[in-house]
């Protein structure tokens, strides 16, 4: 029994080949595991050291991850980016279209109101009188200035005179840019330009053409940029006293002492038609964008609105003397002045003035024999509540139009010695230009020797601007 037990024990203690193999494998696994763990520790330690030594390693790994994305994932990512870009562009386009729609709607509304004569910028209450030192005088004409125009970009002023010349001035510097010299009477055949008093001028709304009319029945067309003479328009039988381009076109209206209005196509250098109706010489003319013009009839004491397309006219009465000047405020309202000393505001819907100021510039003469100062020029800032008037009482007067143009209130006066023969507001309303001379533009009834023949630039300052300067 004992020997058997021992043998069995011995046999039990001796390992078989499978056990030895498993043990060997286990030992090898433990060895490999230890070696792998050691190597991993070394690799981790190495990576940590590299990361601390190279901070861009992480970025490189991220880039590697991106490179390793599948084609399907890349397509999906790019599709999402593309859709996002489309969505942003659509939002921007919608905002832009909304802004443009609002802008166009605002312009259309302004155009409709302007056509109806209801667009009115209320800026008169903001104006303050300029200091005398701020008013600039530019001299270059030998005889009285009779008319002037301002270019649409407000960079230049053209003035004309009884000395037959036309001068181009630069507004900013006040310098004379160019002069179109006048010629002597009888030299019309060889002289390019006027040879007698220039009474009126007009410039197209795009600044392409300048027109001037004189006592010799002629209308001259010039290039405003170069002052080059383009051609003459002939047809009137007496002095040309009024010119105006229809806004947005090259259609020119002219008025004359021969009592007629003529229509011209300047682009084609062609005469279109003639309109009759006034009973005395026409002294002034104006127009805006409608196919119509307004005229002052001098001593026939009428204002007329000419509807060109309908070939009809509206006749208005109100002044007690000769109506010497006229200007449109908007498409439905106009202002006139005359030798009776009064200023009147009209609407095309009524035959009588809606408001009149008598002796607008005062009176002169001995007691009991006083005579009003003639109103020799008027101007209006288009679509606003501001008008200006000039006389020979040594002042230019600015007025505020009341509600519905039913009144004129004096704002302030600007000292100015001489006959104020022409007044023009710049389109922006930043300044007013006055053409002044020693004599009236249409005659020599009086002569003011101390007056200077030239043009005055009057800045139109506003209270808001003054506050900004003070701050």
C-alpha cells in the first residue's frame, strides 16, 4: 500500500508534456506581457517627452485624423459646408433685396409726391444768417452780371454779363477757370460768342449742354466742360429773355421779347415748335421734369403755364405791374416778383396767388411819393419751404413758405449793394449765388455807382451745423 502510494505521488508530482507546454506558454505570455508593458511605458514616456518638446505634434495628429476620414464622410462634410454657405448667401441676398426695395419704394414715393407738388423739405426753421465775412465776392465782368447757373455737381458757376462775356468759376477756390470773351457789335460773322448783352442761361440736368441767350435774338449752345461752342439756334425775332432745360432731357425751352416760346431738341440741333399767347414781351421762364413750362409775361401782368403735349395754356392774374421774374418751387407751385414790389406764390390749381407780400423790399422816394423797390429776381430751393428775392435796396431777402404755401415769412436778409439781377440755389441747398450789377439787367433806369459787378456766394448755414462745430 505504501509503495503504491509513493509511486502514485511521484507520478502525480511529475508533470506531463501538456502541462509543461502550458506552463511554458504561460511563462512566455507573462514574459511577453512584461516586455510589452515595459515597451508601452517607454513609448508613452517617449510620446510625452515629444509632446512637451514639439507642441505641433497634436495638430499633426489632428490633421492625420482628418486625412484618414472616409470619402463618404468627406462628401458629407463638404455638402454641409456648401449648404451652410448657400444659406448665408441667401440671407444676405434677402437683406439686400429688402433694403433696395425699401430704397426704391422711398424714391418712388418721393417721385410721386414731387410730381404732385406735395414733397416739401421743411428746412427754413434751421437756417441762420451768415456772417458778412463768410460771403465771397468774385469779380471778373466789366459790366453788370445779368444771369448765372450752377452746374449739377455744384463745382462750377457760369455767369454772363452785359459785357457779352461768359465766365466759368470754381466754387471751392473762387478762381476764374475760363472766360468766353464777348465781341463787338457787327462782328457776329467772325466772332465765336455773343456780341451783345447776354440775358439768360440754362444748363442741362446731366451737365452736358450750356445754353445762353442774348439781345441779338440768338441762342448759343456750349460744352460746359471745355467751354467749346457747339452751335447756334436761330428763330426768335427779338431778344431771348428766358431759357430752361427740361429735367432729365435735352429739350430746351426759350422765351423772347417777341412774345413767343420755342421748343428745341438740342441733341439734334433742331427746332420743334412755337407757342403763342402772351400780349407783351416775356421776361422769365422756368421748368422742371414735366412736359410743361411757366412764363412771366411782363406788362401783360399774366403768369402762364404751358402744357406742351396738350398744346394748351393756363393764365393767372395777380400782380399790379410788370412781372419780371419767375421760378418754380415744385411741379405745382411757383414764385414771382415784379416792379410793383410784390412777391407772390402761386399754385397751378388757382388763378390767383395763394399768398402775396407787397413792398417786399420796402420803398424809396420822398414822403408821399414813395415807390416800392422793384423785385428783380427770385429763386426757390426745389421741393423745400425756402425762397429768396433780390432788388436794389442793398439786400437779398430769404423767406419761409408757410403751411400749404399760404404765407411768406421773412427769415433774414443778406446785405448786398447793387441790382440783384439773378439768384440761384445749389441743388443741395448749401449755398445761394447772387449775380449783382450797377444796373438792372433789362435796362438803365438807375445806376448804383458804388455797386460791384460780380457774383456773391452766400453760405446757407443751419443750426445743427453750428451745434456740431461748438461741440
